[in-house]
């Protein structure tokens, strides 16, 4: 199960992402926001991140104006490795090397066609493992997150 969340600045993409996921047969849960009305990204990002941190969802896609606020919020949660990605290469490497479980996208930064490629790459790329295993482990063991 994929968690989705956005603020007002990412709302349009969140709605488009739902259509994209429906076409890919990827199940998701929408944690809000529910409109273009001005709101605070932390309120929605924390909800979706908590769902991943607790294991209720496997991964999340979070959208705000830049992706930065959402990625900061997500990385406050235990077990989360959130990557804000503005390119397909970043999305691919976030999975291969960092085993990122949260993708953050900026609706004001990334065009929709690029966002689709970033999202599909994030969803279809597996963690490489190997030398990256202990690096991932240290992200969490050297903090309480
Ligand atoms: C909202 O104006 C904007 O600050 C927010 O969507 C996000 O870009 C913050 O990181």
C-alpha cells in the first residue's frame, strides 16, 4: 500500500498521481489534503509518514511546492528514508543506493511529464543491497530514527 499526501501546492499533482496509480494497479491511501485551500504541509506529511513508519504502508509519495518541506517532515519519522527527487536519475539512485521509502516531489519545480517518469522509476526500481546495506543500517543505528 502506497501512502499519498500533499499540501495545497501539491494538490493538483496528488490528484493526477492517483489517476496514474490507478492505471498501474498500485493500491494507495490518500492522507490529504482534500482541496487547493491553503494549508500546512506538515499536517499531511506527518500522517502519511507515520503510516510508512508504522508499517501500515510500504512507501509514500509526498507533494508540496518544492518537495523540500515534505521530505524534511518525512525524515523526522523512524525508519523513513525520504528523497526529494527532481530527476529520474535521482529517483533511480534513491532506490538503488538509499532504499528510499518516501519520494517527495515539488509541483512548482518539476513538470508533470518528468514527475511521471520520476514516480514510475521510483516504484519500479529495487534496492541494490550489497555495500549499501550497512550504510542504510547506519542511517538508523547512529540516530534514534
Ligand atoms: C507552500 O507555499 C510551500 O511553502 C510548500 O508547499 C513547500 O514548498 C514547502 O517546502
